[in-house]
C-alpha cells in the first residue's frame, strides 16, 4: 500500500506558467492593431480569459508592439493558451494563430524577463516597457486575476530589467520611442529651433517626446489633447502652446513636424486633411510620425507627395544601426535573465513541493508513532529512559531515511521537467494534496522592492525535516 494512501484529500494538479502572444517580430502593424486592447477594456478581457477551467491567474500586456497573455493554469497546452488569447482579444483564432508564440514554464519566465529588459522590444533596451508592465500588473490585480504567482513573476521580470539596464550598456543610445521620434525629426530638419511641432496626445509618450524635443532645442511646440487641461499643463512645462483637440486641424497647415500619440481607436489625421493643408503650405514638406496603436494617421498620408510618414513598423529601418551597437550587450543581459528566471522557477516549484514534503513527513511520523505504540504494547520491561531512547532513535531513523529523497525532490522540482518530476513523486508516495495547501500571501509589485524575495518557502519544511 502506498505510504500516504490514507491522506485522502482532493488532488490539485501542478500549476504551470505560460505566455501566449504576438509582437512586432511575428505580426505586422495591421494585425497588432486588431489585437490592441485599450486600458478601460483590460478588466473585462482578463475576466473573459480567466473564465475557463484550469486558469488560476491571468495578466494582459498590451503595448504598441506586443499583445501578450500570461497565464497560471493546470493546462499549459498550446491549444489552451491560444484559445485563451483569442477569447481575451475577441478575435477568431484562425486570424491570429499563425502570428502567435507560446512559451511555458522556464521559457515563459525567460521571455517575461527579456521583455522587461527591453531585449525583445523594437527599440532594444527601451525603458517605457517597465512602466507598462507595472500598469498591466496593477490592472490585473484590480481585476482579481493577478495573484501570488504572476505578482511574483512580474517582480522578478522587473528586477531583471533593472539589473540589465544597470549592469550592461543595453540602454545606451536611442532606447525609446520618444528618442527615436526626436532623432528622426533631427535627421530631417537638423536644428529644431526653427521647426514648428504639433504634438497630438498628452499622455506618457507625449510627455517623453516633449521633454526630448525641448532638450533638442525645439521652442515652438503645440500640444493638442481631448482633455484640454492636460494639454495646457504639458505645453506650459515646455514653453509651448495648447489648442483644443477639435481645433488641431487648423494647426496642421503651420506644422513642420506632426507627432501623433493618442489613444484614439481610429485615424484622427486623414489623407484628405493633409492634402488640403499642403496647398496652404505652398508645397513645404511635412514630417509625420505616428506612434499610436491603432494608427492615428491614415496610412494613405504616406503616399502624398511632400509628406514623410513613419509608423511604428517604419522605425525599424532607422533603428538598425543603433540596434546593432546595443545588441552586442545582449549576451551579458541574457546571463542576468537566466539567473533571475531560474530563481523564480525555484521559488515556484518550492511552493508546490512544500505541501508534498510536509504530507510525506506527517505520514511517515504517523506510521512511526503507530509502530512505536505497538512495540511498547508488546514490550513491558523497558524503563522510561529506554522508551525515550527508542523514541529518539526511531525519529532520527525516519528523518535520515527521508532527508536525501526530499532534498532530491526539491532539486528535481526545479528542473525544466519539474512539473513531471513532481507528479512522479506524488504518484510514488501516493500523495494527494489539498487545494490551497500552500497559498502564501500575495506579492506586491512595488518599485522600491523589485525582485526582493519573500521568506523562503522551504523554511517550514527544513525545520520539520531537521
């Protein structure tokens, strides 16, 4: 009979971490447009993704260059992950399946760390992704779909990103959408002091762009936003001027450089508008950068004579040189990522094996005590001191017999085949662990405590086995 046949609790399958998504590496802008999810929609989409058997946690990371769904589930199959992605993005799976990648367990953790470090970004080493991850975690926590495991994973990914930027040169040069936009403008116009700039949007990207434009010498900055107060606040910080969003078309005719970075779900600058203002500009060229997803500038604008239009995909060509310089640092960054990813996997597998280890120890102690009682009932001539000596002997014997296999269990659980190894051990010992037996407190994502470990998951086990 298995050692733990009497443990009789409801079995909980081993949980796995996985990620399914598409990015600028696998999908062009038109596909990424359709997969884009605005901030107000995230909570409902997370609920839809998590509302299926086997999914315990879910996190959506939706940026200009990627749409990814991170999952904690007991079904890490590619099919289940793809179905969850299609459900969360309300897209027919057939439309996106060819663009999707799926990573599981250690590969998923490596991927998240690489994303946070900027290695997987269109602009290698860019910084904005860190804030975007923090925002995604906050939205997931409020939706109730980001809990202990994904919270801890986000901490680990952000810690990896911070280390990569601190310990390598990956973040040098043009490392953000904002810096690239300003670089393009300088390439075309040279000195920006005499260029008139129209900035559509007053969000984080727009603020970063305004800072860089001002630092590069721009003195004529017009900011337009649907929230006029935000536009006015941003413009005032850089000696610029704010205009109401309905009035920005009148500013197009005066603008040499137009940078669109709004959350509008449709084009706000049309080809018809641009053709009209070019007539008023007496054929003076116009430079347009569209940093929005979905696109805010009609792609047809790029076909108009006298207009140069760059969207996010078009930035790749400009970035090639600086990307090659920074990618020489990628091997060092990957070493950091590998260490951080494996530390997370150790933590995750330790959480799984704590209840297994404790159950094995409890069952072994119960058998020892039962046999000890039977022995004492049959042996009536032992002194109290002798009984205590036998008690100590049997306890030491049980613990010494189990120490090596339990230590091996901890190591095997942290290998790439850890989930399978844990199931083998559970089957071997007849372990059935109650659901929620090892649920620790939820991990907070805090910028001041990135990557800090909680108390060791194996402390209680070590104390009990020692």
